[in-house]
C-alpha cells in the first residue's frame, strides 16, 4: 500500500460540519487530493442541459451529456 494512502487511512475522520473540499484543498499536494477532487465532487450542469426540455432527455442521454461535459477541451482537438 502506498505510504500516502496508509497515512490518510490512519488520520481521524473529519467532523460532520467540516467541508470535505476544504480538507482536500489543504492536502492539495497529494495524489489522493487530486483523485478526491476529480471523482468525489458533484457535477454542475449548465442551464443548457437542465432546461425545461430536460424532461425530454432519457437518463442514458443525460448521462452521456454529463460525460462529454467532463472531457477536457484538449480531447476534442479544437
């Protein structure tokens, strides 16, 4: 097990009123912080996706739109 993960697992849990993102910002130099911020944050959508026409989207298409929105701009070679 990597040392960084072992250290994290032995830390006490944060309190319920503490912001997890603040915890990870404080530990921002770690690879675990990069993963936590990338995979554990809530996906924000623009009004374009969640407009009144959203009800016409199937859940599969909505998930596909969210996935495409997560891809870095460099992926598209624009």
